[in-house]
C-alpha cells in the first residue's frame, strides 16, 4: 500500500518562503500523477498544483508565479516550493497521488500545516 508523508510546514512571515515535501513509499510512484491541495479553516479543500508522471504541471490561479511543484522520481518525492507567501495561503496542505501505481485509487497524506503571519 502506497503511503504519503508530508513535511516542511511551519510558521512564516508574509513574503517568506517554505518548501513542502511529500515522500511516497514504493517504486511505483513514478507512474502516478501527484498533487498538492490545501484546506483553510472553514473552507473546502482546494487544488494548489499538480504534476503528471511526465512532468506537466498545473497551478491554481491564486498561486501561479509564486509556487512551483516538482518531483524527483529517484527519491519518490514531490515538492512544493512556496515563495512570496501571503496570509491567505494559511492552510493544511495535503499531498495526493493517483494513477496506475496505486491501482487508480486516490491516496492522501496526513497533511502539514502552513501558517503565514501578516
């Protein structure tokens, strides 16, 4: 069973940067789509960024130009580099994986909290 473990969250001032990591168990990671989602208090979970097995990326309009998603298949890890953080980026960030590597079942990590102070 594939497991996803996020890390890298924390408290940062507005304008600062953080890099989130999501480590996946199993060598089948490379065949899967990977995504970062976030959920702010009282709000629905929303897509932040995705990256396909071939490296094609997609971003929510609210993070374009500030966040960068990348993956290292050799390390079974996906990253989210977050720059120019804003208080509205405060949320729990979740890693997601879907594809043949997980039997076309969605797998979620436990989440990591990002807090941006003004």
